[in-house]
C-alpha cells in the first residue's frame, strides 16, 4: 500500500527545487503502467520494461553515456551509499557497445542496482521522455511520477530518492 503523505512530501521537494531554479521538470501525472517495450540485459537477453518492476516503490533511472548530468547522478548515488537492491534499475539509452562500457564503469560502485540497455531508444519514445537523466518513481509496474532535467547539484535529490526507495524512511 502506498504512503500518500510520503509521495506528497517528495513531490513538494521536487516542486520546490523546480521553483528555486534548479532546473528539473517534474510530472505527477495520472498513474500509468510501464509500456510493454523490449530492452536488453547486459548479457544481451531481451526483456520488457515491466520485467524490471519490483513490488512496492522503486526507481527507474534513464541515463546516457554522453550526458554529464547522468554521470553526476550516478556518482551521487554512489556517494549516498543508496542500497539499490531491488529498488533501483538504470536504463542506459545507448548502442550496446557504449552502453556496456558505461555500465561496466558504474556497476561495481552501485551494488544492487539492476541495469538494462535501450539500444534503439524504443523505451525512451514509449515513456515519452525528454532530457536526461530522468527518474521515474514507480509502484510495482505503475509509474507514479517523473523527474527530468539537469541539476547542478544532484545532492538536492538525495532526500527524494531515499524517501521513495528506503522502507525505513517511509
């Protein structure tokens, strides 16, 4: 069962960051399921976005290798020592070779994070994303909110990330 007060607090923090000129866009749209689109695991197997879904709250983070803001966000997750076990999936929107190298660079520093590749950007289009990095807050297979854009200091998101994925905080 979802904790609406925690969702409201998280969205208020994100809205405050947006109004304060931090630059991201937040969408708290009507709950909708992840699209049934294929992505690839790091070993090349095909799976759908819904296979990345976990019970309860979890984050889907969309990044690209060429995005400095994406690298900053992944570095921040490492500094925060977020336990991503079962609660964080990172989808890399690049061709398999460059996505694989990017994942290899970050995987050991982010234990418990699940990784997938969106080589043809079909998930990007199906999720109607704009800009990177993008954080999607989901409950099971349903997207609750989306945050896109660039923050000069991703540490402003730490409380939002922790409150969404850490059951001890909720």
